[in-house]
């Protein structure tokens, strides 16, 4: 450090003269001069910090897209750094400079001859600045306390002002502060008092410097905070998968999950695997699975993320059904290691986020089944079906939608199989078997979605004021997700209408049965698919309130194909504007007067758009059997 000390000695000597022989002022001036001399480095650091925060949303989305795949995340991160011309090690450079300055100051204070100062000149305010607090004791112990206090003040200021530190999590900010304060306390105790004074001055002047830098280079002009927050939200959702399921976040089903995971991979030559997100998803697979069980000797391997899935009762009754509980976090690695011939799912966005195609077996056929009977290009995210090999389509209307997306985005053609929609068939069977009692009053069901600006949030009061007291029973059945997410909001609505309940208004908050839906005379909704299920099953008309449209894929307009959920709104019933509901009951009464006409038309629409109605299980099952046979035949030929 001799050469550094010589340079610093010259600066300290100048500072001493500027401070009129006061060593305290000399240290303050020296610190200020060092900040001025190193201002270009500070500006560079500010720009580098802003650049890091600016690309953070992209870094977060890389972690989301390749969640669980550390190697791919590392590769994509490196590629992004190269693209953005960002060096992640650049942040170390200012730290190295700070360490060099600190060591240089220690050397100069210990050896005042570098600054051409005598020991007598170093006495200012009766404090000798070359002494160390731990050795000198007494008032010298104020130095480490003041150094720690200055570090605390700096940390609090930087948490608000520094572009990089301000975006850290609370834990990250606390860790940075604790480290800084700890270093300051240690420095204050074991280095000469003059160095401690420099450190205090440096911390406080850094706050002023950061204030100036934020005005010269304003971080808010470069950072998209909304994108940053959204990317954090998505990443946090993935990182928190599987937590909070028991006391202290422990999963009470962890032992079952480990055993099922091990058992799944202990089975060789798995031909077909179904994956269900929760207990309610079996109904979408049911017709196909029934057909496979009746017409083949296949073993159905059924993976579910619901430990209480009904599949575990079913496997007790049928030894060709094997259920496996795999939580969402462990599901990531299970899917990466998937070794079956075929995987059937209703989960979109395969390979776009944390659920990947198999890394182990490259020829797994991934088959998508719909859990709604409508279009593919507005409700699903962009690219939601891109990485599936086969789609079991609900009807012919989905084929041009998928083909057009393949053309626009230059995707390989998928196998598109006209299968139908088994859930609708089951609902029709349940409806036909229902005992419909005679009612003297018409029943109007209000069944909103849970999306933004749904009926409950935008116009429920206006709607109910039009419907109540007109001689009809009005039932409000919110979406289960709405009650789950906005329980207090729902409670407030129920409380607001407590005086009407039991007369002609009812709130249905028990979602275990669909009976109340199908014994209604008309359904009012916004963008819920329940209305189409209602009209296609019963034939009865629906009323659509044109609230804010649910669009998960804003690029759907590129296809120039009108989504079925929009095209059919004027055919299965009527549409109302949320800001003009006056006379709504009279319009509904007119619908009910023409109910027979709607029943005939809506059944006709169902048969036109829903393929293989009554035979979807057979259509989907036959495709699966044929595909698995071809795989087996190809393996035999390859072995010859």
C-alpha cells in the first residue's frame, strides 16, 4: 500500500491545510475530495445498478419459464446479460475501490509522515486519531458506536434511494444493513480513530451523493416498476408452491408424496399417465378412462396434486387404476423425469413455465383435453398449446383456430382429433335424471365469473334492483374462486341484502352440486362458461351482461377468427349493457315466453358445435389406443 499511501498522503496534506490545521476538518475534507475524484465511478455504478433493475423482470421471467431447471436458467441468464451488455461482476469494482481507499487511509493515519504531518499536528480537540478505541478505551469507544450509527442511517437511506437496494426484499435489505453495521462496528473498534472518522464521513456523504445522482440520472425514467412487480408476483407464486399446507408450512402428506413419487418411478413401461390438478378434474377424463378400462388391459396411472382426490378410493375398487399424490413442487421434477409413452392433461402452457416436457424420454406424446367447450385463442394464453403433440378437440371450430396459430407462429402441425366434450354429456345425463318439481315462480340464476369487473363488482346492485319484487326467485351463485379470494367482499354483499333473503333472494355459497344451475329457468352471467353449459344441456336461454371481457391472449385478433364465446352470445340468449340494465326483467320475461323456441335452437347449436355428443369417450379412447399401438409397433421394428 506504500504507493497508494503516498498519493493519499498528498491529498491528506492538502486537506489539512484547507482545514486550517484541524485534523477533524482534514479528514472531512479528504473524504469529500475522494467522493468528487471518484464521481465518474459513482455515475457508472448508478447506471449499472439501474441497468440491473431494468432487466430484473426479464431475469424473473426466465426463472418462471424454466423453474426447476438450473442449467437452463443459467444459460438463459448468461445470454440475457450478453444481450443487454451487462456484467454481473461490475458491482464488485466499486467495492474494491472502497477497500483500497480504506487500506490507504489506515496506512496514512498510522504513518503520518506520508502526509508530512507530525504527531503533534495530529492532536485535534484533544483526541489522538492514530490511537485505536479497543486499546485506548474511554471516550474512544464512541467511535465504533458512531460508525455503526452512520452505517444504519446510510442503510435506511439507501433502502429508499439506491435503485438496486430499493428493489431488494425486506430480508435482503436487512441482511445488507446488518453486514454494513457489523463492518462499521469492527472498523470503529480496531482501526485508528482517524479511519473511523473517515468511515463516518464517507457513510454520511454517500447519502448526499446518492441524492445528487438520483437527480442527475433518475431511475424512474428507466425502470418499469409494474413489469418488475408482476414478474416478482409470478416468481413468488412458483417459489411458494407447496408451502403452508400444515403447521409451520409443513406438508402433512409429505410421507405419502415421497412414497408415491418413488412408486411411480419403480413402475417400468408405463403406457399412459393422466395428470389432474385437483379432485375436480377427473370429470374431464372420465369418459376416456372408462372406455380404456372397458376396451383394453391398460393400467391407468393417475397423478394428482390433491392428496384427497377421489382417485385413491377408485383404485381400491379397480386394480388397473393407480393413483399417485404428487404436490405441485415435486411435480416439476416428476414431469422432467417422465418416462411414460403418453401423458394426458388439461393443464395449458406445457413447457412455457415450470411444468416441462420430459428431459428423460424425448418421444413422450403429450395430449391436451379441454375443460371448457369454447374457443382456444382468447381465453388461453399466447402459446398455451404450442408444446402439445395432440389436441382432443371439442368441435370443428377449434381446428382452424389452432391451425391459424401454427401458421402465424411457424409451429409444427399438431394431431387434431375431433373428440367432443365428455363433461357436457355427463351434465346432460344428470339433467335428464333430475326430478323437476312443479314451481309457481320462475327461477333466475345469477352466476358471475370471478374476473375483474364481474357482475358482483360492477353492477350487482343495479341488476338486483331490476329483478327483485317481480314475482320470481333470484338465486345468486358466485364463482367458487370469487368467494375464496374475496370472502369479505362477498360477505358485504350478502349482508347488504339480508332483509331480502328468504323472500325472493337467495345466496348459494355451497358449490357441491350443480342442481340449482340446471333447474333454473334462465341464467345471467358475464363471461362464465357456465352459461353455455346451461344452455347446451337444458336448451334454455342465457342472459349475458357485457362487463369487461376476459382476454388472456390479447393477440387473439391476429387470427381474424371470432371466438365462439363471443359469437354465440346473441344466439343462445341476449346481451345487456352493465350501465343500462333498466327494464332487464321485462327482457328476461320475454325470453321465458319464447323458451321453447330457444330450447330447439340451443340444442341445434350444441349439436353443430360439440362433436361426437354422447360418444366423446369412444372417440378420445380410440385415438389413444391406436397411438399407443403405433408406438409399440415402432419399437418392435426398431429392435429388429
